[in-house]
């Protein structure tokens, strides 16, 4: 009996290991969550933090420094253009989120690595400031099979409904709620969620306390696009990138970088677009095989 139990445990461990770095099975239009791309002056140091704190698996793919985590890859590059980049504060990509099996253990690892931890829900949820001022949300979910797994991209936008509908239409997502009252675009491997960008305005008061005629509030200040930041872009894995990009163009989507076959250099086909709010997005084909 003990041999059977050991066999079952080994299967569970093997399944958990197999999850590392695998993108989720694609949806009906061939899309799943792909990657988070960070551009920093010291890729190896950034990689080490993601491995030490989040339990990711380090790897390389040509010039790309990787960390493999369930449902997403962290891709880290450096070079001359890495200097002077700002973090996620003030960017349309407000933060990225991960579920963690043990909040206490992850928090302790973050603090041991010298990272600032701002607790949101005691004992359950926090914002962790990774190197180069990249904000990462962690939230405990004891049901996950591994130490951590990708949960969501959180974008700050002036019109949450319009942004959600764009992601649903463009990537074949579904409307869903990661937590009650927060509608996001559900895409295999996680969610794209939307925060309201800060803005002012409201209804004034007339004499006697009567509400004055409603006036449109001023538009919220524009947030910086993600391109040129440390968290430069987010990525989606595409089953058939050629067909997908052709459909995008036919539908009126502007391509920032047309389909490029970089298979010889990094084993990927790639293309880039920008969402209506300034989120730079890489489309890849081949990342799931890494």
C-alpha cells in the first residue's frame, strides 16, 4: 500500500513540475496567456528574484532570459535601452497578479529578498515591489498545485467596459469575474482586469442643496503607455499567428510590428500591436514549446 501511495505522490509531483512554464490550452480562436516582458540592466538579477520569491524555473531561449511559471513566462532582456526606464507606477499596466499557495511563505521570501511588501488583506493579499519598481500582486489560493501561478494583468483605463470589450473581441475572451464585482476578460491562463484611471469631476449643488444640472466630468489624465517602461509589454500565445494577424488587419487593427519569423534566433514567430489605451502587446507562436 505504501508503494501505491508513493506512486500517487510521485504522479502529483510530476504533474506539478509539468505545469511549470506551460501556457494554457488555447481558446476557440487560438489564444492563451503568454508572457510578461521586463527590460532591465541586469536580467540575471531580476531572474533570480522571480525564482527565489515565486518559485519559477530559470531558463534561456537564445538571447532571452526566462522564468517559467504556470500559465505564463517572465521574459527578461537587457541592453543599452534598459537604462532610465520607469516601473509600473503611472503606466497603463498597473500591476501583474499571481496566486500563491502560501501567502506567509511568499511574503517571507519577498522580505528576505529585500522587497517592499504592502499588505492589502492581512494574511491573504499584498502588493510586492519587485526590482526596478515593478508591482506584483500576490494572493493566497491554497488550491493551486504549485508554489505560484499567474492570475491576471491589471490595466488602468478611462473606460473599463470599452477596454474589456476590446480584449474580448480581439482575443476571443469571455466576460468573467476573478473576484466578485470586478468584471474582466477571461482568457485561458488568467484574466485581463481593469481599474478605473483616476479622474475628477462630479455633480455640483445648487441653492438649497438641489443637485445642479449634471456636467460631464473632465477626462482622467492619460497614463503612460507600457512601451518604454521596465514592464514593456504583455504577451499572448497564438496557435496560428499568420492567420490571426491577417484577421486583425482585415478588421482594421494597426500592426506595430508585422509578423516576423524569429525561429532561427529564439524559436518564435512574433508580432506587436497596441491596445486602445496604450498597452503594448506581443503576439507569439512557439512560446508554449519552451
